[in-house]
């Protein structure tokens, strides 16, 4: 069989972008990407283990595909479940040949050589203490309109519930010069939107000592051709006011901050080892709310952490009212292997978690319904993200605040290209989207970006 690969990706944007780098590395090594598992000589699963018995799901999937082994296919499990379960994967799924966590991707070319030499058990599991980052100029940019750049890998926070420090290893930043060089390459490819990535972007420490996170953010915004800069995720502990000031002053920096709070109760935050209190968090929210630009705030919340009382949960609900989030990702606490919280007493029964999550979502929906009304009649600049009409005859894009905007256009006008910008007059408000009509013609996306999209279109459906 020729050297072809199929990759499937689960998890966060960091993982999605890791897959772009892995794909680039494989293409560089002479492999060809295919969209059907049946055509692949190498099948890769880039896995996530953040919640919900993720490892069982991976084993189940591997079981299902075991029958393909007979056709001479090789299997690789990479990402967070690979790092977490390690060589246990070979025991449970003997048809797997390669198991590697994200800290080891730098060594992928060597691992691929060993795979081709016929080795049956190849691991990349021992690099979590590294200071090195996975920088590659061969990233396959599969996203049709957004260029991702990892600025910091790993996490040193060790929140009591979270697997990430164990699966992604030690926190390590790239030099600002290498980040800026990548931003320039992305701009030359025709991308106008960049998203800086890290489990904690504001823990960023430039190894060359030149720039802090806010300076780096501003510098990326100055790269010619770049019109939107986003970043995710921020940790409240190291969230500094200069980030808010940079956004307030520079329209190129998107007016959106994702600041996960996890709980509105200082007691629960302490048990979670988040290292801040409700008051500390609300002070950061107050900075954002006082900015001269309307900056959208979103968050993540875990309900049902061990020991969470009715009063603690009530504190989370009142925090929603204070922060007036534009979007909340709510999760039921899920006990994870290796984390301290798995040994904590006072587990919350599943039905209480379900109920609390429902209450949280219902309250947040009301808040969004009221709070989105501020956009009525606004002229909002939208970047087109889907140019096939939805059943209501609308195209879809996103505002700088990261809100979904569905819009109609005058009949007879060509569909706007993905990645192009236009102004939309908002005339309808929904709890999690806005709708309106195009008030300008799209500003054309660059030919380089359109060529890139055509090249990648076949594979984007494979990204999870
Ligand atoms: N680095 C980011 C979070 C990455 S994980 C941060 O610190 O904010 C994304 C989200 O998944 C977290 O914000 C948290 O809300 C949720 N999460 C992580 N571990 C979880 C667990 N064990 N159970 C439920 N939700 C969890
Ligand atoms: Fe997990 Fe906490 Fe690190 Fe975020 S900061 S990745 S929640 S340990
Ligand atoms: Fe999942 Fe790993 Fe991301 S656990 S959320 S893929 S860091």
C-alpha cells in the first residue's frame, strides 16, 4: 500500500492545531492525506481526555477498526489519551503501532521512520519535561479562514480536576520572534485572522525576554494584512490589565475575552486550586467592563465539583448576573484519572449535577437574550465563515466579538467567499446569535487564501 494517512481529531483548538502540524509533518515526509479510512495505510487518532470516560471511547473506537488491521493498516493514537494511557493502549489494542503525546511530536519524523522499518511498538511518551516547543514551518493550514499559532504549550497550574498538566506537560513558551515570523507567513498565505493558542496564553514568558503577552498580542496585530487577532485561553490568575488596555486601543485585536471562572464560589475555587477568589475574578471583569470598547466576555463553568453546596452553586448563578457573559460553556464535573480531585469526598450525585447544569444554562440564556439586545440596529463587521445558504436562506459569519451572525444578501449577488468581510445591519436578536442583512458588498478575500481553501477543502470535514 502507498504511504497514505487518515487523521481524525477530537478536543480543543490546541489539539485541532496540533493536527495541522502533524499533517504538515506527514506531508513533508512524503505521505498523502486521504479522506476515507479505507484508503489509508496509516490511521491516526488525535485524542482528548478532558471529560467523560474519554479513554473508554477511544478503546471502543479502536475495537471497531480492528478488522481493518488485516488489510495491512497501521494505527497511531496521539494526543491527550495517548499520553494518559501510555503503553496500556498496546495491551488493550494490540493492533496499535504508535502511541505519542503532544510533547513528543517534535520527534515524529524519527517515529515514522521506525514505523516504516516495521517496528511494532513505538512510543513518544517521555518528553513532558522538555523546554522545547513543536515549531514547524510545514503546518498544513486546514482552517479556511483562521490561522492558528501556538504561543505556549503545556500547563503548570494543576487545577485539582484537570488532566492537562499530565497530558501536555510542562509550560513552555516560544520566542516572540518565532511567533511573529509565523504570523507573517500566515499573512502572506492570505489569512487575515490569527488566533494565538495556549492552555494559558497569559502565562506566556518570552524566552528572549523581549515581550510580555500584551506586547506580543499588539505586535501580531501590527503584522501587515492581519485584520483580526484572537487568543485563547486566559487564566484569571495571570490576567493583567494591559491586555484589556491593548484591546481597548487597537481595533485589530478582537473585542472578546474568554476568561474561564469555573465557579462563582470562593470555597469551591479554593478546592479546585484555581488560586483566585470570586472577588479577584470580578475585579478583572470590572476592568473589562470599564474599557472604552464594548468587550464581549465568555467563560467556562464546572458544576457539581466535590463538596459544592447549594449556596456555592447559588454564588455561581449570581456571578453570571454580575459578569453578563455573552456565552458560557457549562460542564458537569467529571472525575479524571491522575487528578487530586478524584480522591475528594462529597461527590455530588449525577442528578444534582444535571439539575444544576440545566439551571445554569436556563439563567444564562435569559441573560444573553437581554444582553444581546444591545446589538439591535448595529452595523457589525462580519467575516464570512460559511457561504452555503442555510435552510433559512442565510449565510453565516462571525463578528469581531465572536458572535455568530446569520445574514441575507440581495438576490443575484455571488455568494461571498469564506474569509471575506462585509457589514451586516442587525435586525433580529436571538439568545446565541444575531441576524441581519448585508449592508455592503464583501471585500474580496485574497487570491492566495482562496487557492489555499481550494487545496484544503477536501480534508476539512475530517477535522473534529
Ligand atoms: N486552560 C483552560 C481550560 C482548558 S480545558 C483554563 O484553564 O481555563 C477546558 C474546560 O474544560 C475548562 O475550562 C473546564 O471548564 C473544563 N474541564 C476541565 N476538566 C474538567 C473536568 N474534569 N470535568 C469537567 N469539566 C472540565
Ligand atoms: Fe487545566 Fe487548570 Fe491548566 Fe486550565 S489552567 S489547563 S483548567 S490545569
Ligand atoms: Fe482535550 Fe487535551 Fe485539549 S485533554 S481539551 S485535547 S488539551
